[in-house]
């Protein structure tokens, strides 16, 4: 998919690896300057900056724990200094523990809420006000569990469902300023980490009889960043091979 993101500055969180890396490359290939956020994957982020600069766009990296408001504020200050105004954000970072609720110790569940819910609020509070009146776009990436529930992702699913609701209300607040807020809800994306026998079992839950690929995610995100999606706001777009179908 080709769209025109020339002269747009896009911040991608959790950009150094996995889905975030593919999104960053695709967004840069479509002409945007990219700010690649990482938390721990510094070397991967530095390498990716070099790779993307060869495409002829501006790229930089920025570190921060999204769960920590002061660190998100510092990210904004750093980017404001050496990169410039952020037009669009793809919040791809996330953190979840896979276990049943009664296997948690009470002190273990807070971090998932801090990253998957408060991380969104921290980014919005710092970055969205300066997106106003310039076709700003905030895209939050979640898993389908946020909509359907999942007994093994019980805390992150709840936190992300809260983020969906938050972005709907925010869309109502900032729509008049031309800022769009949407969620992309993913089914399982195959990044080569599963054995064939496991994949064969899981795909039975998918009408499309396959897991997702990073290109499936890239296509949806590019569409949401494009001008063609300018009238879409406060929505959740499922990219999930039909795993859940929510009207
Ligand atoms: N892969 C799937 O099948 C799937 C399915 C449904 C939903 N999703 C969601 O889609 C997104 C991308 O998937 P993925 O598998 O590529 O992601 P991932 O590896 O689970 O996480 C992406 C990045 O999030 C960053 N991160 C974690 N905690 C953070 C924090 N406190 N502050 C800032 N950054 C933090 C990490 O960056 P560093 O490495 O730099 O520390 C990590 O590389 C995630 O949000 C994931 O939950 C994925």
C-alpha cells in the first residue's frame, strides 16, 4: 500500500523490534520522518535509525518508559528539540503477562495497567495538544483480548479495554480540532515464534485459517494514517482474520 506521508513526523512506540519495527519501516517508506521510541532495545533502535535514514527521510530514536509520566514528558522535550513537532503517533508498545488472575500476586498487576492504560494517557496528555488543527492522528494498537476478554491476558485486556473507551471519549473532545483517535485490535501475529503443531491448533479459531502477518498490521495502520481515513475517528478496527466479530 502506498500513501503520502511526506513532511509528516510520526512517533512509533515500541519501534525497535517485532511489529513496531515493520511499522516504522513502512511508515518511513511512505515518506514520513520517524521518531523510533524504545525502552530497552537501544541497539536495535540505533540500527533501525541508520537503516531508515538510507531511505532519505529523517529518523531519530527516543527512550522512555511509557508508564512513567515524567519520562514521556522528557520524550516530548527531546523530540521537540532535535526532531520537531509530532503529527501522528502509533502507540505499538505494550506489556502483558500471560497467566490466570489468581496466579498473580497483587503487586504484579499494576504494571500492566501502568503501561497499557496510563501509558496511553501519558502520551495523549503530552503529544495530542500540539497535534490540533493539523490532521493529527493517534492510533493505539491492542490485542483482540481487549474486546473479547481472555482468561490468560486478564489484566492487560482490561487495561486496554479502558484505553479503547478513553480514546472514544477523547475522539469526541478533539474531533473539532481535526485530531483522530482510533484503535487497531490484533489477532495473533506470527513472527516465527510458534511451532507448526501449535500454529495448526490455534488457526482453527480463525475463519481465515491462518495467523496474521506483520504486513496485515502494516496495511491497516497505513490506511488509518492516510488522508483516505480522515473521517474515521473513535473506532476500533479489528485486524484478526475473523477471530472475533464485534458489531
Ligand atoms: N504479536 C502478537 O501476536 C500480538 C497480538 C495482539 C496484540 N499485539 C500487540 O501489538 C503490539 C506489537 O506486538 P509485538 O509482539 O511486536 O510487541 P511486544 O514485543 O510485546 O512489545 C513491543 C514493545 O513494547 C515495548 N514496551 C514494553 N513495555 C514498555 C514500557 N513500559 N514503556 C515503553 N515501551 C515498552 C518494548 O520495547 P523495548 O523492546 O524497547 O523495551 C517492546 O519491544 C503490542 O502492543 C502487542 O501487545 C501483538
